[in-house]
C-alpha cells in the first residue's frame, strides 16, 4: 500500500477545493514528498470508472464532494455500515487488491465540531437542504439525540418548505444548519430564505460553508445574538479522519 502515491477529490467544478490545498500542505509538513493530491473534476459521475481505469493501483484514497456523494456509491465494491445508513459517501479507500471501499467522515467532522457549542436547550434542529451532506448531518444529530426536520423547496413527509417557516417553528428549533451552497463565494450576498427576525441568543447557527468564513446566513444570525460556526473545523476533522482510514 505504501507505494501508492496518489490521492484525489472527486467532484464537479471544484477548483476552489479545500481538500487539495489541505492535503498538499499536510504532505509538505510531514515530508511526504512523493505523495500528490489532485482534483478529479468530472461533469458526470459516469466518467468516474474511466478516470480510474488502469490507474486505480496508483491511488490510495479519494475524497468525494458535491454533487457525487450519493451517485458514486453504485461504483463501490463495499460500503462501511455508517455510510450505508447515511446513504452518502465522502471518502473512498482503495485496497491493496484495488477494491473501492466507501466511508462517510462528514458526520464525524460535523458531530465533533458541533458538540462543544451545545447547550441543554438545544434539543431540536432544522436542516436546510436535502443533499448528500444533509444526510450525514441528520445522522450526527441522531447520535446526539437531537430531533430534526429538513427544510426544502419541495414538500415531503419529513420536511418543512421554506415558505411555512414562522416564529413558532424558528423558536421551537434553536439549531439551524445550512447544508445548501447558498452564500458560497462568489455569491456572498445570498442567504437561505428563513425569517431571521425570529432568531435569538438561544439559537445556534451552523453553516457548512467556510468561504466566506462568515456567510450572510451567519452574519444575520450573529446580529440577532445567535452562536455561529462555519464549516472549516468540520472539514479539517473529516479530512483527518479520511487520512486515518487511508492509512489503516
């Protein structure tokens, strides 16, 4: 396994990626000069097997980001039980015999980033968005015994739509987590459409976005007295967990 030198990030339009910078700096710091981390930027998930064809023996690990955390699963040989329950994969380990094994480290990163901020009244959460990342967030909240509801543009059995959010709902759910890309650089003036006027100092707002470091969503929460946190530490924690998986 040690002679494998390649790592990558699978995604679409990922030139901004956190992972490549993070791991390239990590390799430099650890003196691992033979290792390289590159972006695997593809327009359709169907290109993934062709990208790996004849090259999987060079890879030790792959991170997966938007929009392929769910669709990549059909190309994997095995899926870890947590990732299976979540229904999304963000880390792939390539084994010695070139099997692709999927894991989810997002939930681990989120859980350990959120935990220190929790207060006794933080019993219910709203999850904005229903993509692959939101599934990992829901799984982490279950582990923490926090009830949650998704907020989406489309009505479903277990979610609210944005237009129904009112004072009563916002007060009942003191944790609000943005799992949408709304507000990411360069669209830094955008924010999820929720009634921010009902947010108070009892609230905790968590944004998976880390660029900008204080999104409009977080700014609006902060101005109402809420505790706020961005997704940077979560990304660091999940990256370190990926590294651990690739090296065991």
